[in-house]
């Protein structure tokens, strides 16, 4: 039998998602980082849409729309605005140099796939192996959070982590119950606002968004 | 009937949050805060009584589930939230008087306090693992702003760390939840029911073990961050030390319990499905690690609130260990320890709060002779410390006795480690608290009379629990322990 | 007795309640201190007497039980009063009666709020000790035990404004806590069966442990109770805490609380554990000997009178442990008569020690009030200002030096008899060890006499050294009553050994299965085994000496004259002599320090020959402190400094922890 | 028969008690006389101690201003203790009615009691020499006392009794056995005897050189009847010690109670033994030299060691 078209598309989108995650990991400039994030959101919503179409679940359409609205339009816009307001320096300093990060990233992807292999074996739904990809992208964004030095890039990493999760929630499993998704979405939104508040507070306290300033609290 | 009670329980704080969002800057905001908390407490009592009478119940087309286990946490949460609101009334006034807080900040504080209570109650009563997650996230979000209330660099830093670390943790927990759903939907089919704990609990035998293992790892790491298990604990001391004291009290007194409750729920599922003791062993490992490392941390602390934050880590580790061991006695002991720890620790934080206000610093070298300036604060701190250190006849000793004796029977190798850690903790904490309470003082009196009824109320309860446990309470605990297995 | 319908246990329980109530009253009556001192404390004393009486009554009775509807849900509080507990109750009541009466006078001058608090803690302390003796399950025992520790800690730190006292209190509570942990562990090892119900002593008696585990339990118990008793090397808190505490409290702690530890060891070894091993006895014996010698050596070089007494308590605890060790050995080898003998000696000595040590400690209290001094180097000639205290304390001094016809001698005599009758044990090593042990005991006893001569001579005799108070006043009426009671106890225990031993038989029968009896069936002679072998009659002894004294005195008066002139002291006709020519406390102890030099950690600065104001300063410290405790402290600190590297302040690091934890867990499941 | 035995016992007891009190100064005199002869002096004669006592009793007592009652009672206590000790040791007869009142351990106790009191009395006045003497006395005794106890242990382990009468009985009535352990014990006992009775090489009874004296330093402040009693007590002590030695090591000739005729023999035997012992003591004192006070502990330590060694040997050889 040949794999149905929808599944092919979803797999394609999944790989694009992973690709974008890598791109973000290697990205040096904040603006394009945010754009990538927006793209990731787009991919996410499309894949959700496809899943919704193929499994004919009404509420997945909603969540696809929600994703489109939130992750592609609102959040990037907010971030852009923040950057303009706080006129952050354009480029991102990383703690570990990019190539090393990439290598670790690849290792992580392999790790994630191995981990997910047994699971995807027993999944008879249309979306085999997507768990692995979701897991990989989650781990990648986590890695990105560890390696980035600016508050904003950390936040973006955090949000893309949420994207990975969302992908797992919608595509890998045919969508969580709607209540949950709404809740999640709400939380993400609020989180972003609070992040925004923090940026301003941090900015006015440390007059920089470099979180290496915030290493005073420790045991010595 | 019961759904009404639940509705009241949940809506009161929500509504209160709304009210205070409007009137938060009025002079009587504090009283309103206490009032709402009191109403919540009443609702919780009513609910508890009902559940004890009629056993576990599900309401609102199964979205909410109340059994002996979470209802006891609900009661505890409502009670401590109430006493804390009583304490925070004069405390915050004094802070304002010292010019540390502005009215807007208080405004934020009061409304957030109510919302925080709401999220915790939601997380406790929700039946849907997804909703539990949402509530936990919301609890984080509400407390983040409370931690950074003072807007000092330190508090900002603490809040930021708290936010990021717990955010990440929670996100991982979400992944765990998704995996859970992924496993569940193949048994329970698509749609709403697949995340309902009650249903999952019924079919836990058929759930796919490999997935659940994976899921539990994510859930444990996720919620474990919130419990403050070593090595995920890093945010905890900062947040406790830099936030306002009432917030520290509710954080370590309540939020940690709520997170632990979530972990327990998933543990029940996972071990049920695996038929092994996988989750239990993981929890025991984390618990033991937390106890030991926290004990080692204690002796180097300079900041008093930080020190007691570490002691919270230690006790959470102990509880996790107990729950990990499982079995009726250990689980019983774990819940008992949850109770007494919440009561004692919040009492300690109350006393510490006033001690800090009197001496104007959190650095322990500069807090001296509390007995001299105010015996109540001094004795409150001293007795609270002795209680938390597991000195009989306080209740903490009772639960520790149960935990240790059970461990001695089931896992003899663990007991010396535990006891040595407890000994180190004793030396560290008591050696630091003693000069704070005794000796000559440098502190100054306060503009407002401190509220110390909560302190002694809590300590009295703990003392009673150590000497005499009312039969119905014991039965209640037993039933809950039976539920958790 | 059951015709009355009241069991001894009920009475004791009532008294304990009464004590708690009195304590609370004390707290309430803060504003009327005179009532606290002159009403509540005497009432507490009477209650104590009731306890002693009940103990005496319960000695003959069967064990009586009670279960309180309290404690843990599945482990209610069990109480049990058997002869062993009864004996220690007698000890508790008898000694604390005197101490409480003394306290009534001693705390008179204290200010209200402190006194109220102290009254509460004091009676809580008494109640705690009584409950320790009654406890019949692990939880009850631990609660009582720690209540005792806590209340005594607060009593020790009564005067908490002095940093040293705070330090002493902390050290005390810490070591007590460590000991409690060990005790808890040993209970855990001894638990019988499954579930929390296995922690009743009854269940433990039923659980017949394998040799290995019962040895573990014994060692843990020895450690735990040794920490409370001041056994080497866990003694360090004792010489700090006893001087720090108010004197009546030191009296209670040293006289009674240490005995609860002895009680614990006896309870675990002979009651809860079904079989003993011979090497336990050897271990206890060796530890006891070391402790005894160590204690008395350090007592000899002390300058602070209460420290001196504290060290002598360590010595006596050592002797008691020697007795226990002997008992174990004999019991294991089935020589029950000898076991009974040495056990009798042990119990007798703990009773004696309770009396004379309390006596001496409260005596130092009176001295402290009179002179405001604890340093013997500034005392002297007090016998002329405080005759009551002087005479009564002389009794205590003679008793503790183990001199006939006082009580200290009887127990030492019994102990030495036990040694003398020992040969014929199957194990040749022990046969070799025992005479040496006896020698060490004799040495310790002789040294004790040395110490006490120093103690009494420096404090009460000679000329006043230094600038102490001009006119020290004698003890008040309450204090005198207390002192009288205790010294009477010393004399009575010394003169009526036959009766006491008869009572003790009831205890030894329970523990080692047979009593001593009295071979010389008569009240006059104490003959533990056989009148042919050994006998002792303090009464005849006393009468003879007194008679001779009387006769001589009269004869001298009659045949010659009783003329007497007063004049300046001759002292080989040295012209300019002053008080500074007498031995100081350090001077008197100096020979000991010189002989046993390697045991001390001595730092002393001697004045040069041409010093116009020569000042000698010397202190001898405990090597163990530097060799054992400081290293432990350092190690812990090192560990914690390693731990604190975790908390490095960098959020990236923290995220990495989360990440690493996740990956590791994922990799390994 | 029983009553007869009892009365006899009482009679013997009385007779011994009086005898020892009467005899004690004579012994001292004899020892001094021998020493005089050995040192080519004519000596003061055997009865000199009696004369001294008489003189002292006649004198008026002089007491330091600050002397306390303790100081005044001590001589009597001393005298009482020593007399008791000398009275219950089987010197002329074996089972005296008083002897069960105190076995050897109690005997050591008696000596200790006396010692403690004399030391306290010495510290009472508060002179330099008094406390010096007291300290030295205690220093000597805390080593001598256990040694003595060990000596007693050895003999009582052999005779299975701590009652001197029974020890004596065993040694006299069983067939003669050589006890190597007793040899050690005897050696230790001699040293103890020297030390306890303030004899050279530990102390020098006939000097007032502050650096050397121990016993004398303690009784410096005593005068007249008090001094007399103290002196008498110390000669009693010497007698008691020597007769303990006799009882332990050469117990032959000590009478049973139940026959009259043994009495004269016993007394003569006693006198002979005492004379020999005294002479021996004198010889020792003449040929030994006084040692530094801080060598004394080593000296007594040897005694202690010897005694313990004897004990161990007893355990080893069973003899």
C-alpha cells in the first residue's frame, strides 16, 4: 500500500518543523529568529489543519485557526514591537559556538528518534514517528534556551518549545480535548505578556536584556 | 449539592480576585482579602465534610473529581491560604509603612493572591490531566508577579529564574501529558474522556507501558521542578528568599504540595500500568537525593528565608520518598507529613517575616535576640524550628517516625542516609536559629502589631497531631492512602 | 493491693499530670514569683515523694500496663510499670524530692517571667523522665526521651544571654539528638514483625533476632544511650552543659537524667533483646573503664567546681557501665548469682550517685549564691561562713569518695566483690581482663578520693583566696531542707545496705532471673554470697568508730584536761604567710596532670622568675574534641561546600540540570 | 559450748584491742631504737614514744585562730579508725566477733577514711605546708591504695574469701604451698607499707624539711593532745599494717578462739614477729635513701604493677 497523501504532507511538514528548529538553533540575528518562529507557527497550523482535514475533527480546525492567529500573527508582532521599543542589539551572543551546538543538536535528534521508535511502532494512526520529531524539536529548543544569552532569544526558544509540544498535541495525537488546547493557548498568551512585562522591568533595572547580569543569587 | 459546593469553592477566590482587581488599592483591601479567603475556607470545609460522608465523587460531566486524597489537600490549602491572608494583613501594612511597597503593588498582590488560590484549588480538584496542567501553569504565572513584587534587582532575578525554569518544567510536563493522552486514546478512544484521571485509573492496566514510562519521566521532571526536587530545585531558594514572606509561606506551604499531588496522580497510573515499582523507585531516588543535598546546603546559608526554603526542599524530598515507597503506612505518613510540613513551615515563615521586619535584614548574623524584643516572635520561631526539625512531641516527628520505621522495614539501606541527613539538617538549622532567638537584640519595634495568632494556631495543630490524631482524621488519611496504594 | 483498685501505674500517671499542671500554673503565675517558689516547687517535691513511694510499692507488684488513646493511629501510647522502671522511679522521686525543695529556696530571687518559664520546663523535665521510665513502645519512648532532652535544653539555656551557655546548650541538644537518632535506629532493628504495631516493646520481646542483628541493635543502643550518659567519646557536652545550667538543674541532669540512659541500656540489653553476647559485656566493660579513668583524671585538673562535678559524673557513669558489662558477661556464661551481684552493685551505685551527686550539685548552688563564684581558685574557708552547707556537703564528699560507712562505699564494695568472685569464666581472655579491670576500678576510686579532697578542701577549708564576697551567707531554710534530705539519703543508703539489697533483688530477679539474697540472715551483716567469703556491717563499723572517739575524748578530758589556747598558725614558723601560699585548684591537681600528661592537651604559661606580678595560667583540654569532633565538622563543611557549587546562580546552568536530568532519565528507562 | 565460744570471742576481742593500743607506741619505739643502733646512735630507748605521748597530753592545746571543728575532731576520728582497724585484724586470734564487720576491702576503706580526714584537716588552717602535705599524701595514696587492694585480691582469690580470718585460716591450716603470686604481692605490700606509714624512701618521719616531708607537713598545726592522738594513731597504723602483713604472709601461730592455751603462744609469736618486722623496717629505712617526691609515684606505680602482676600470675598458674 502507498502512504496516503495527507500523511505524506504531514510528514513533510514535520520535517520542515525540525528543519526550522535547527535553523533557529543556528540563527545569529534576533529578527530572523522571530521570523523563523513565525514560520514555525505557520507550519504548525498547516499541519494541524491537515490533520483536522484527514481525521475530520471539528475542534482541530479551531486549534489550527488559533495557532495561526496566535503563533503566526500575534506573538511575532508582539515580539517585533518589544524589540523596537527596547531597541535590543541585533545579534545574539551564544554561550557555546554555533557548530558545537549543531553537533549536540544532531545527537539529540538521533537520541529522540531512538527513544520514539518503539512508540511509533505501536501507533497505528496516520502519524507514525511524529512523536519522535516533536520530541526532537522540544529538546532542540531546550538546548537553544541553554545556549542563548539574551532574555528575548530565550523567550523565543521557550515559545518554539511550546510549538514543538503543540505539534505533538495536535499532529502526533489527533488533538487534545478542546478545553485543554484553549487553556494551553491562553497560558501561552499570558506567558508572553508577562514576558513582555519582565523585559521592561529587567531593562529598567539592569538597562540591558543580557541575563548574564542576573547571576547574583547564589550560594557561595 | 456537591457540585454547588465545588462551584462555590472555585468561584469564591476567582470572584475575589476580580473584586480585588477592582478595589485592590482601597484601605480595606486586606480585610476583603482575608474575608474571601475565609469564605473559601468555609466552602472547603463543607466540601470536605461531604466527601468524607459520601466518598469520592465526580462532577461537571466528570471534569472534576474529588476523593479523600485531594479533598484533604483542598482543606489544607484553603486553611493555610486563610491564615496567610490574616498574617499578610499587618505584614504588608508594615512593609508599606517601611516604604518597600506602593499601593499599586499591594493592589497587584491582593488580586494575584486570590487568583493563585483559585489556580491551586483548580489544580487539586480537576479530573482532567490537561486541566491540571493548565492550572499548574496558571499558578506559576500568578506567582511570578508576586515573587517580583518588590521590583528589586534580586527579586527580578529570582522571578525570572522561577519563571523560566518552571515554565520549561511545566512544558515538559505538558509533553508528558500528551504522551499520556497518546497512550490513553488508543484505549479510551478519541475525545474528552481520554484525559480524565478516573477513566485512566480504571483502564490503567491496558495502557501501553513503554509510553507511560516515557510520559512519567516527563511528568516527573516537569512537576518535579515545581516540587523542588534536586537537581530541579534551583529556582526555589531564590524565589522564597526574594518574594514577600506571605508568598514564600504559600509557595512552600501549598504550591509544592499541589505539584506533588499531580505527580502522585500520574504515579498511580504508571505503576498501575507497569505493574512494577518503576515510578515509585524514581520518586524514592529523587526524594533521597533531595533530602541529602538540601541538608548539605543548609549549613552554608546566610539568608534566613533561603535557609528555610532549603528545608522545604528537604521535607518535600522526604514526602516524595515516602510516597515513592508506597504502601498504606508510608503513604499515610507522606500525607501526614504534607499536612504538618505545610502548617509548620508557613508558621515559621510568619515568624521569620516579623523577625526580619524587626531587624530590617534577612542576614542571619544581624538578626539577634528575638526573645528579648518580642517573646511571641521568638518562641514562635524557636518552637517552629524545633517542630520542623522533627522534635517530639510535634507532629513532624510523628510522620518522620512513620516514614523512617517503614523505610527501615522495606528499604533498610535508605534509613541511615535519611537519618544522617536529618542530623546534619538539625545541626545546621538549629545552630543558626538559636542565636537568632536567644541573646541580646539589635532589633526595633514595629509600627503595627504583628499577627501571631496564625503562628501559634498552626503550631498548636502540629503539636496536637503529634500527640493525638482524631480517629476520623486517621480514617480519612487511611482511605486516601488506600486510594493511592 | 488490687483490692484498692488503684494500680501503681495510675498513681504515677496522676503525678505526671500533676507535674504538667504545676508547670502550667507556674507559667500562669508569672506575676507572683513568690508563690511559684514557695508553693509550686514544694508541691512538685511532694509529688516526687509520691512517685518514690509508688515505686517502692510497685517493686513488689507484677508489672501493670496501660494504653492511652493517644499517639499514632495504629500505635497508641503504651505504658508499663515493672520492677526495673519502679526502681528508677524510686531514684527519680527520691532525688528530685530534695532537689525540688532546694529549688524552692534557690529560685526565690529570680524574676517572674523567667521563673514561670523555668517552672514549666523544670516540671516538664521531671514528667519527661518519668515517662521515659514508663514508656512501653518506641514512639512513646522517643517522645518522652526528646521531651526530656528539649526541656533540659531550655533549662540549660535559662541564662541564654551568655554566649558560652548558648554554645553549651547547642552542643548538648545536638549530641542528644544524634543519640536519639541512634536509639530510634536500634528500635527499628529490634522491631518485631511487620507494620507499625511492631514497635511496641512487647512485640520486640517476642521478636527473636539473629545474633548479628541483635548485636547491631545493642551497639546502636549503647551509642544512643551513651550519648546521653556521657560515655566516651560522646561525653563532650557534659562538662559544658552541667556548669551552664542552674545548679538544681545540673543536679537533676547529672543525678537522674544520666540514669535514664543507664535504664535504657539495661532495658534494651536484658529485657528487649532475648539473647546477649559475651563480647557486648567486654565492650561495655572496656568503655566503662576508659570513661571512668578519663572522667576522674579530668575532674582532678578542673578549676571550676561544677565542671569538676560534671567530670566526676562521667567517672561514675563509667563505673556503672563496668557493672553492666560484668553483668552481661556473667549472664551470658550462666553465672546468674554473679550477674545478680554485679547488677545489684550497678543499680545500687546509680541510686547512690543520684543522691550524692544531686547533693553536691545543689550544694554548689548555695555556694554560687553565697559567693557568686564558680571558680574554686577564688574560694576557701567557706566552712566558717556556711556551716550547714559545709557539713552536709562533707557527707556528700565522703560518700562520693567511696568511704565507709557512707553509701558510695557499699556499691563499690559490691562491685569489687563481683570482680573477686569472677574467676572460672570459660573465656581465658576475660579471666585475664577482669583483674586488670578491678585494678583500674580501684585506681579510679582512689583518684576520686583525691578529687574530692581537692574539691572540699579548696572550697570550704583554708583561708579565703582572692576577693570573693566579704560575708558569704549560709543556705536558706528551703535549701537546707533539700540538702538535709539528700545527705540523709546518703547516710541511710550507707547504713542499711541489707534492706536496699533485699529490694534490689526484686529487680535483678526480673532482669537476670535471680536475686542476691543475704547469706548472713540478719539485718546487721551484708553478705552477698556467703558470710565466710565476705561481709560488711556499716552499723557496727560506725558504732565502733564513734564509740572509740567518744571514749578517747572522755578519757583525755578525764585523765588530763581540756585546756585550749588560740593562736596564729605556726606553719614551721614562717613569718609572712598569706592566703596565696595555699594550693590553688590548679596547684592541687598539678601532680595528676603531671603523671597523666599524655592524656591532656595542655597549654600553660608560666611566669618568669623576675616577674613582679607573677600570673600563672594553665588549661588542660580534652584531646578527643580536637581529634574527633572538629574533623567531623570539617568533613561536613567540605561536603556542603561541594554541594553549594550546584547553586551557582547562572540560569543556563540550571536549565542544563533540567536538560541533563531529562536526558539521563530518558536514556535509562 | 556456743555461749562459751562467744564469751571467749569477746574476751579475745577485748584483749586484742587493749593489747594493740598498748603495744603500738612500743613498736614505733622499737623501730626507732633499731634505726639508732644501725646508725651507731644510742637512741632514746624503747619507751620514748610513751614519754612523748604523756608529755603531749599534759600540754595545753594551741589552735590556730581559724581552725574549724573539723580540725579538732579529726584526731579522734583518726584514732578511732586506726584502733578499729587494728582491732579487727586477726593479730592474736582468728575469729573475733568484730571481724566480720569489715573485710579487707572495708579495711582499705577505713584507712582511706582516716587519710581523707587528715588531709582535709591539714588544709583547714590554710597554711602553705598544710595543703602541700595534703596534696602529697593524696598523691601517694591514690597509687598505694589500689596496690594494697590488689594485694588483698591476690590473697583472697587464693583463699576464696575477703575475710582476713578466713585467709589466715586457709594459709595456716591447709598444707603448705608455695604461692608465686603471693611473692609478688608481698613485695608490693612492703612498698605500700613504706609509703602508707610515711617511711623512707617515700617520706621521712624524722624531718621537718619542707621539701621532703609529707605526713609531718600535714600535722604541723597540731599540738598537745591532738598531736598525741595523731601520733598514737599513726603508730597504730604501723602496727595494723605490719600485722596485716603477718596475717597474709606468715600467719603461723595465730590462735583459734576455742582454746585458752594458744593465747600465750600466740602473743609470744606475735611479739617475735613484730620485733623482726620492726627490725627489718629499720634496716630498710637505713639502707634506702629518701627519693624526690615525683619519683614516689613511679615507686608506687611499681608496687601497683607488681600487685596486678601477682594477680595475673595467680590466674595464669592458678596458684
